[in-house]
C-alpha cells in the first residue's frame, strides 16, 4: 500500500479543465517529483491533495484512507503538510511564532520537541527566532516555510516550488536541506520547475503537460531521457 495514492484526479477552475485524470503514487521514504512547464497543473495537484481545492472526480488516499472532502486542517492532523508556493509566511509574526503556528495540531510538549528539531535542521532560524518574518531574506523565508510545515511532524511533506525566486547558491542550499530531510526518513512530494535539480535528488518522477501525466519513471532515467532534456533541461 502506497503512503499517498492519487487516482484519476479531475480539477476544474470554472469551465477550465485544469487537471485531466492524473494518477500517481508516493511510497513511504521516497522523494517523488512532479515536473513540468508553468500551467501544467503541478501546484493545482498539490493544493487538491492538501484539501485546498475540491476535485470534480478522482480519489486521494493517505495510508489507504480516502481523504477527499476532509478539511485541510484535519488533513494536517492525519500526517500531511504542504509548504506552499511563494512561501506565505506570516510576515508580522516572529520566526518562532510562525513555527509555533505550524504545530497547532500538537500538544505543547510535542511543539517544543519539534522546535528543537527544526532549529537543528535550520540553524539560521534559531539565530533569528525573535526576528519578524517579513524582514527575512527570501532564502530564510523559504527555510521558515519548510520548518513551519515540519512542525506538524508530517508523514509526507509536500514542497511547492521551494527554489522559486532564489539565487542559485540558495537553491543548492535548499535542495541540500531537502536531501537531508529525506535521509532522516521524511517522505517528500516535490513540485519544482527546476527540473534538473528535482530529477537529480528524486527517486521517481512524473512529467505533467497541460493537466496530464505525459511521462513517468525513475528520476535518473528521465534526467537522461532526450525528450525530457529537450523540453525541460535545455539539452
């Protein structure tokens, strides 16, 4: 049984058919990436899985249980966390207050334990724990958004475009953190426009084109596939 299973997902924005029958699985302990051009449906897929959008058709199962129709805040309690596109930190709150918000489903002792782990993973956040989040750099805000998602101790962490808008050196830093989280046993579903980076760290990948899965397979094999290289890697 897959940790996450998405079957025949159809999502509409009004009359626009954005997601057209997508199916994919994520096994426990994997990094699975969804890659594709802007408008391919990557973020829409994650937002639907997280309970933020309602599909017209399909099935989303977490550990074999159908979670479609479950409110987003309850999905967090079930073990799924989304780090959204554009970071969306609470800009007027401090770093620590943002992190504590991420642990709202857990009791105070568990929050303290998670805070320690997040500060261990992101030492920069520990240095700035009293700083107002809106004054952080883009890279620091991305770390904060990831740390906030980890505060709920998710079984699966969904990352939506973590490299967006960051300088190349910070992109490498963020991907090093993703790899480190994976080594600790965190299962990750990664949406990323930087296909080269995503495929280089993932176990498996799905290529999305205009709301459909056009290719899928081992990430390393897709990285060397001529069609993928031409379309997404400038090769």
